[in-house]
C-alpha cells in the first residue's frame, strides 16, 4: 500500500487509442497535460465504448458529440500553445438530466419538461468545464429524480451492468451504470435520499455525496426550491476510484456562482489523513442488516484498523427516526405540487412509489412540518456529539443487497419496509451531512460496500479513509469489463 493511495502517478498504461476509456480521470488529465495523448483521442475512445455498451445499459441518454469534440480540440490547442490546463484536463464527464447544461433540456426525466431549455450552464457544470473536463453526455434519471430505480417515459430503463434483474439505482442510476460500464471515469450526480450513494452501491463504484452547500445547486430552469431541497439536497461525483472522486469534488466545488446555499468552506484540513477513531454501526434498532452487508462492514473495519484507525462499535442516533423526519419534511412539501406533477406524467412506475411514500408519512400539517424541522436540528446535534468522540462513522449504505426491479411498486406496507432498508441513506441526507460509498467486493455476483460519514465539510477525511478501504479491496470495474457483453 502506498503512503497515500489517493495520490495518482503518471499514467504508464501501454494501451492503444481505443483503450483510453479504461484510464482513470487522474491518468487522463496527467497524460493530456504532458501531451502523451490528446483530449480528442480520449473523447473518441469513450464514445467508442459508449457505442459498444450503451445499447445494453442505457445509462447515457443524450450526447452532443460535435460539441464535446470541439471542446476537446480546444484543450489540445491550448496545451500546444503552452497554456495551463485544469486538473480535469480532457477528462470525459457526464451530467445528470436534472441540472442545467446550456442549450439542452433539463427534463429531469419528465416528458412534460422537455421544453425547459437551459440558457446557461449550472454552477456545477461551469466548474467542471473550467477544470478542463469535457462534457460527453447526459445520464438517465427517473421522473423528478425521485426513485431508487432509474426509468422514465422519455428514455426508458437504465440497466444494472452486473445484472438486469436488479436496480441500477436512483436517482443517479444512469450515472452509476455509465461509470461502472466504462462510459467515462467520472459522472455528476445529485443526492437527497441516497441518489449518489445508492447507484454507486448497486453498480460497484465510488459515490460521494458532498455536504449540502459544498457544491452549487441552483438551476435557472427550476429557481424555486422548498426547504427540504435547500437543506438536504447535495451534489457530487460518481467515479471508479476514490482518487477520481476527489478530483471530481475539487472541480465541482470550486465556485458557487449565485447559489445562496453554497458555502465557501475550506476543503483541506491538517488532520484529514490522520487515522482517527471510527464508530462502527453494524446494528440498527428495529432493522435487520443482511449478512452480506455485515461482512462488508467487518472487512472495511479491518482495513481501517490495518491503516491505523481505531474502530469501536457504537449505537448511532436513531436512523429510523432520521428516515421519518425526512418523510415528514419532504413529503409535506411534495403535497404542495409534486404529487400533482407526478400524476400529470401518467406513469404508474413513478406515481405508485411516490403515492405510497406519501402514505407512509404523517398526515401533512403546518404543525407537523414545523415540528419535524425542529427535530431535525436536534438530530444534527446528536450527530455532532457522536463526531466529538468518533470523527468518522462506518455504516451500511443500504441494509440489503441491490433491490430487484419493481421492489417499489408494491403496497404501502412494502414501501414502509423499503424505507427502513434505505434509512442509512436518508438519515445522513436529512442532516445535510457528507457520505461516501466505497465498494468492498462481490456477493453472489452483485456488488457490496459500505458508507463512511463525517462532519459537515469534512469530505477529505472521508476520501482518505475510503482510499484505505479501496487499497485493501481493490476496485470492481475491471472484473465487470472482463465479463462477456
């Protein structure tokens, strides 16, 4: 193991042009800056990979190849002129359907919003371009980005590259499946209830939900956001390696533009790489954690111990209560317009789970909504008390292996059980905290992994610990690519 697994060396892969899609973002940026490969060659290689596998995956649903190659060519000319290039020079990235890209529809998977054409890039897209990234396409999402499954009436279903029988995750399912199957090393995602971390989990890649406010989230095509979105929604990278997730975070968070939620907070702290005390959460009151997830937690804990961390079993603030607060706040707001928007789509695959989720929540009332917001503040304090002794938490991403397709299409009671399974995702989001999913291997042919959680704006602590877990377990994508397609 190297002293710092997140540090990337110069690319030494001896590969023909059509294998450039296999390279990490860090390797691509280094090679492009040195002139070892051109940005155009990299983008062409990734488009060739998309042509080969996307018909089976349907992760990327819109591409502007001409624009991407023009941007890549401009980068190559800047390098030839001796101009400095950014940290993501020539790195192909994809953007989720729910953020603004100039000249394109911000449909968010809703066929009724195809006329929402963005006049300008959102802040996160501008930041990525400024860092030298090349936007290669848009990734699929469920309508309104409100499921742990990705399909919509416009573009259809995104398939999990490990097995079509299980979900590709949501709502950034297109991003997770695209990265896992080699369609670009880094993808953009958003997360209000696990929409970065869960697709990373089921597709066997790395997913970082940044702290709410770390990355600008304002979209001119949808300028008004209820409190729940302001306080809980976050953005971040999905990547094949922890090192690339770090590069993606640094680029995405570089400037806030006009977003009032963005915080100009420092990224790096002196103790980010110092092994610390870790709270291991392998039991959740009232919720069973599957043996496969238990084993993943045990294996990740062992990796951290080997890296010098101290791991102690603890009882977390009530995760189930966090899920209930999420329900009370978000579903109360959904009653003010989202439920009608869902019904207008006329697609049961989205209306059934959203209606059932609303049925699981308390009856909407101003008093209940205000009480939930107050209780959220109390829960955030409970996390802060935990972080005083344990600056890092190791816990499940989800309590079960990847869900079968249609698991959210049943009864209200089945939805209630599903929410409990996903409570580790929701309890982190309701408090606006950062969370990192790291794969630990395969179980019965499907990815498993763990979630790391840290105090607000301490993403680098997460990434360093995640790199230790990754160094002990390796990455999964090479195994996937060796399978017959």
